[in-house]
């Protein structure tokens, strides 16, 4: 039994982390758009209806398979660090790490430009047609998700006393909104409308208007508002002190979203594509390379052998992420060596019967690995919300009494949004929008959205592949997946979850490919992840032997994992991830979709 069926149809399929975004995507398809139009429509809606997890000031990688060209590419919506962002600049402020909230960690907002690039290069609809659904949600209102309402409630005093523009945006008559009540964002609606007005004034051509919209955002009134706010405002942040931002209008004006080649590897006859090492995407491919040497199906789904093998391979792949991944424009990432058969065979031999508690990056091509030392800084003293700002994840946890024997639901950490789309023409999209969430920094006056904090993922220690540098992309956790079979789009999927994205989606993928589950059964299978490697988010916590696993696991499996040296941590069922997926049935071409019941918000639509 599943909580819902695997959906099948012939016209189009959309699955995302919010039902309103999925509805917008299908509406765009019904209006004559293709998968790329639908993905952009859904992406803009997610900026409005999941403000605690993403916004126009955030980031997004977009994986694209265009059936007309038979090409798989990634549109990089990860903006770079400002030109003023140097390790010396942060040390001059007395900081040993980039804070997880406030204005200092802001990068160039990449999400808005990336959706425009997708629309311009691959779409068919005008920007006004695609943006109308987001404008409607912002102007007419949308039901506040319970998690968003909880986050606003925890941060309400901050919004009243310090981040007052956030208070005007998210509080209703000075109070947090009730869960599932209607919330409007008129300032964001007006921002979208003004962008459309300036785009349409630039000329009648579709592409001409899209390029004008980019100018309005990155060198026009949006950039001007951001520049003025950051130059003239000292903002309380995660440090417990007030700082001005480093991002300027010039940083925004010089940026353009890029279309790049994906990184890929074949697994069980399927061609799996990921973003490059400026994301954590290749870690998924490294895990697959290691796991291909094991007969997972013979172990049995969710057996102790299965979980132990997957967890130990994840530790090895993620350790390499920590040592080697970074923006390839600035560092020589040995990706070919990391994915080579000889290196993989060498690493696979490290998987033993016992859990490893040691972080073990490899030495591809004989190069010695390097992982910066972790400091043990404590959050500054202050009200409860100050501790929430210190943690760079978007998750906001309310004070709660622990549940005996099970970690409280609020500790099942997660972040980000996800959307996937396919159409009857064979086009397919997978994207994970994130950043610019309500906890990241104050809302920019007059714009209705805050900036992102992706800069927190860069190291201030120099000489590491992910060290901070002006104009450099901090390595992001955002990691959608697109799969081809015999040269055609077969599957697209993703999940919220920060560092855990490529563990939770791996579980889904293995359940589908190695164990033969359909898409819906695969998204509903038992979820688990290792906390072996340091988090990409401040304060970079890690628990080398900890394995979080949903409570449906059998007691015998948990005991067996503990016997092997793991430290199982049971979390509430249906609390890890929100995998969304679309696909194509290779035998008859039917379009497929599935959405996780976790969080009670993800939804799939198929016709």
C-alpha cells in the first residue's frame, strides 16, 4: 500500500514541493507551454508560497533535457560572492567563519536570472504568461504552510525589533499568521509587476522582453534597491552584532546565468546527470560508482546489509566532497580521477563490516586531500531567536519537550524546494530552488524578499577548493538529478534537505532501479542518512557515527546497525526529505509522477 498512487498520463507531468506550484506548472502546460515554461511558472510560484525555504534572492541549479537537441545541460543559478568578499575582509571584522544569516554571506541572487535563462533558451511562452501565477499568489494571497507559520512565530520578536521590513512582510497586524491562513505579499507582487512593465516597454519580442526583465532585476530598480539597502544599513546577524553587506549593484550588473555541461555516469544501464562540482552533485555519482560493485538486490531492501553498505559508501563519497569540490573556474577539481574505475575500486575496498568513524577523503591521482579544521565556536548569548540565526539552515525550531526514544520532529532538519516537469514532447526538467528564505536576512525595503546566505558555505581558510574568493561560487548543496535511457529522458527527481539531498534521493533511486519499486513506492520507502561529514551550513556540525533513520525501521535492523558500530538515531516516520519525481515509462511512453507524503505539501499532477 502507498499513501497515493503513482500517477500516469500522456500529456504532461509535474511534481513539486507545493501543490500550488504543481498546479501552476500544469496550468502552463494546459495553456500550450512546454516543460520549460511549466518549470519556470512553478519555480516563480515556489518563491512566493515557500518563503521560509526560498525566494527571488536565492539560488537554483536547473537540469534540462531538450528533446529538440537531445542535449542535457545545467543552468547555473548559483550566484558568486561579491568582489569585496575576501578572507581578509571577514578577519578585519573579527570573524573566523562566514555567518549563516544577515547581509555578510549574501551572494548575487541567481534564481531569478536562471529561470529567465531557461525561459529564453528553451521556453515558448511570454514572461507575463509564466509570471502571472506567482503574481496572483503574492497579490491575492496563499495559505501559509504550518512550518512557515511556526518559523515566523519563533522569529516574530526579531521581526518586530530588528528586521522590521520582514515584520511588515510576514506579520499580520504585528502577530504571526495562523497556519494555513491567507497571507499576502503585496510588495513582491509589485516587484514582479514592475519587472513585467519594464520588460513590455522594451519591445514586443518574447526574448527581448525576457532580456529586459533581466536588466530590471540585475542592473535596474531591483539592484538599485539592494545596493542602497546594503550600503546604508547595519543589520543584526548571526554574530550577535550589526554589519553592513558586501554585495553591490555592480556585482549584480556583471553577472549572467550560465548554461554548462552536466557531469554524468552510467549506472545499471542508466545515464545519470548532475550539476558540476560547484554543487555537491557529483557525490551522487561517486556513491553510485562505489555501489555498483555490490549486489544490493540480493541484500534485501532496508536490510541491515543494505543500509550499512549505502551508509559506508556515502561516507567515502562525501569525504571527497569536503576535500575536493569547489568552483572549477577557480580550482582544479580532479573529477575525472574521482569517478575513475581504478580510484573507485581502491575506495570500495575501504568498505568493511564495521562502521567507520574517521573522515577518509581519498588522494585521486596521488594528490593529498585537505579538509579545514573545524572550530567549536558557540552561538552568542541572547534571546531564543539569536540561536536560530546562528544555525545557517533555514529550519527554525521552536522550543519543545523531547519525545521519549524518538528525536523530536522539529529536529528532522530540512530545507530547500524541488520541482520536476516532463511533457509529451520528451522534454524534462529537474530543479532545486533554495536560498533567500525568511530567516536568512531582512526583507529588502520595497521588494518583498530577502537575500540569500549561500556564502556561509565557503571557507575563510585559504588554499582549499571551496575557499572564499571574490567572484567565486561557494559550493552549494543544491543537487537535482536527471536520468537518460538510450538517449531519451527517463527520470527527473530531487528533494529538499541540504547536505542530505544526495542521500535521500539516492535511497529513492536505488529503491526504483535496484529493487524495482515504482516511483511512488520508491519515494515512500524508508529514509535514512549518515551525519558523518561536517554540515555545509554554519556551524558545520557533524556526528561521525550517527545514522538518522525513520521509525518504521525494524528493531532488529537498528540493533544490527548498532552492533556494526553505527549510532542509530530514530526520528519520526515520514520526516526525512520530500522527494519529487517525474518519469517516462520506457515500454509505452506513458508519463509518470510521484510526490512524497512527507510534510503534507508536495504534490504531483498528471494529465
